[in-house]
C-alpha cells in the first residue's frame, strides 16, 4: 500500500505515472471523504481512473461509475468434473454463441419467456421510460457486448466446472450514463465551476438532476444484473445439452464492479462509486477475472477499511486497444490461448492476455483485500468482436 497523499491511497505495484496523476486530480475535489482508494488493477480511464473507489459527500460524479453502469461478473459452480465433459468443446462454444447475442450491435430478435419476465419487472420498477434512451432496450437483455466482456467455461483447482461471464447494462446503460455525464458538465459550465478534469463534473445532492441520475443509475444496475442472469440461464441450458444431463447449481455468485451505493465509511454516510472495483466487505463473495487466457478467482472480502471495503475487478490493461493491435500478432494470441477452445480471429488481438497486467501480480497486491477461495482456468472462451 502506498499513501500518495492525504486523499489518495494506492494498492497497485504496477501503475503508470499518468494513471496516478489522473487519480490525484480526482482526489483534489472538496467533497471526497476520506480518500480515494486505487486498486491493484488501476489504469487510465475517462475522467475517473479505472480501478478506483471514490467516496463522496453531498455529490456524485457520473463518470466515476462510467458508461457501462452495473458491469460485473456472474459465476455458477456445477457438479461436473472437467474429465466428465465430452471431448468436442467446439460444439459447446458454438451453441453458446448461438444462444447469446454477441458483439456491440448484437441483440435478441425476440424475447424468451424468462427474458420477458425480467423485462416486465424492470419496466414496473423504472419510474421513467428507458425507451427514451434506447428503443430496443428490451431486446438488449440477455446479450453480451464486446471488448473485455466474455462467457467462459472454467475448471477450479479440484477440476470442478464453473460457468463464468462478464457483462453490463449494454447500450441502454451507456446512453443513460452518457446523458448524465453531459448534464453534469453543462451544470459546471453554467455555474462557472472549475474542475481539474471536465469529466469529473458532478451532480449535487438535493437537486432534481441528482435524484434523476440516482433513479436511472439504480435501474441500469438492476438491468445489468438481470442481463447476466438471463445470459447465465442460457449458458446453463447449453451446458446441460452438451453434457446430456441436468445442471445442478451448487453455488452462484454475482457482483457489480461499475456502480454506486450508499455506504458508511470513517463515520460518514457516503456515495461510494466503484469504477472497476468490487465490494470486498468482510465475508462478501466476489469474482476477479484475469485476461482471456489467464486465471480468474472466486474470492471473499477481508473488509479492509483503508481500501473502503473494496478489491480489484480484474487484471487491468497495460496496453491500449490500438497499441495492442500494433504490438502483438495472431500467432502470439494463438500461443497464449493454447489448450483453450476459442474463436480464432484477429478481432481479439486487442484482448490478448499480454495486453493486461499479470493477474498473479494483481492478486499479490490484493492479499490484504481478499482471500482466494477458488482459482479458475478456462476451458472454453466466448467473446464478441
């Protein structure tokens, strides 16, 4: 742990200077209480650093959550052992790719019955019209997206098979977040408020703009949760058909890593924004994925108050997407993915494991934040272009 200043504490041993400078800018804001916690996977973000935990009093920064509101992880532990799986894993990969729409513009053409039930609940609780942001939001439920979002079949240290996925609130969440970031920026400009970074624009508690953002933020977080549940149910169905038997869920873990909640820290009730971080309060289960060819972890929080009861959400990028494409080759990707069933394409070059921090270094840095319960290794990887 490194105390950068009175309002910034850093857990990352691998961190670039511009990332630290960005986090220092955010720590200058007067309503930060008591400090920002930088997680071991911290890297440069838009306005707020990815891998930062930002507690605020009387205000909230929409960019401190980011544009993929509620993005997070889900995992299901099955009763199957790795050696029980049929040999042709490509059949399972293709089945999942058909069951779950992939890529940025990939949505359902119709609602399944389970998706319809989830949509009905989301519609009933909204308090606003999500279609004002995305007319096809209902068809987005149960879709993966692209970038670092994934679906995986993995095995733990005992050979037990886990189903594992990463996604968020899709296009509708992006539109909601982008709208409120712009609203905050317009308020700052109108009121002549100077900021260290315009993307740190904030909304003040007690205003209509603040209340609207919180309402729509919470809805998007619920959408993301329902989206992961819908996808997981489809993956379970595909896996059941592949193994030719029922899939008993012996454990199911869900966690957000881009979200805001009210929590009490150092004697104050704050708005705690985790942008690329998970809740690691004592005894809370969480999921920390590595890159597409590296280990992932099922963890339990240790409740480190200096870290604001938080831990990293993944490996954290070392190379930008454009730099990764210029640096690495298709052959290097194939070598990194050896032994894992995946779709062999140039589209995933920017997701090559070498573009990310080594997950073992991240987890070493997080030793005082979480305890590792299970180490997961990929068997099958599914991603969108």
